[in-house]
C-alpha cells in the first residue's frame, strides 16, 4: 500500500540534518501521488495536531539518522530501535516519543533514516545526502512503498557485501 502523510524532521541550518526538510520541499514542488507532506522542522511535536487533523492511515517519518552506514544510505528503522540508537539528537523531543504519540491516532508509522555525513551548524548539505533525498523523492513519485526500503540490518549486510 502506498500513500499517506510524509512528516519530515530536521534542521536546515545543520548541513545533512536538513535532509527531511529538503524532501518536504521537493514533495511540495512535485507531489507524490497519494502522499501529503508536513515539514516538522526541528520541532515536529509542534505539528502533531496537523497530522492528527489530516487523519492519515499511515505516516512516513523521515529524518537524518546515524546508522553507521555510508553517507546517503536510506533505511527503514524499526520503532523499537529508535529509542535505543540511530538518532541525531538535534530535536526537542526524542523521536520514539513522537512515534508513540502518533500511533495513538495513526495505524502505522514508517520511520526512514538518511545517513548524514556532516551535522554541523551553518554547514552545507553534502552531495551524497542531497542525491539520496532526491532519489527518495523520485521513488515516492513513482509509487514506491516505504515498507519496501531495506531495514538497517539489511543496509549493513549490503554495505559489508559491497
């Protein structure tokens, strides 16, 4: 099943942490069929009321995540893993709390992480992360289901194999 609401998270002033907001911008300029988008910025908890009002069945949550993979890697992160690892803590509340809150009114939350190379104030987004975000946008516009993305474990296996 494809479609729902894309909730992006990130800070455009922090180099690759701006991956989520860049995806939101791309989706606003060229929407993906069946998907709406809300850019949560660095305080996604401030837009949960908008997510609840939209009443999607599914939320695709996209943020930069340190998965210890090559920069630009895009992987699904299981909700159970979000609390334990993988997050760049540039946000006001931990994303596991945000996911738990969303699951009170949304049937499914799919969290997708994009591996950053650089997260520093006033840095530019790196080309690998920008290319990855553009690829994710293209995949969504072509109807890709985010559940078809590899998990972090599968991404690690792929990285070791190559």
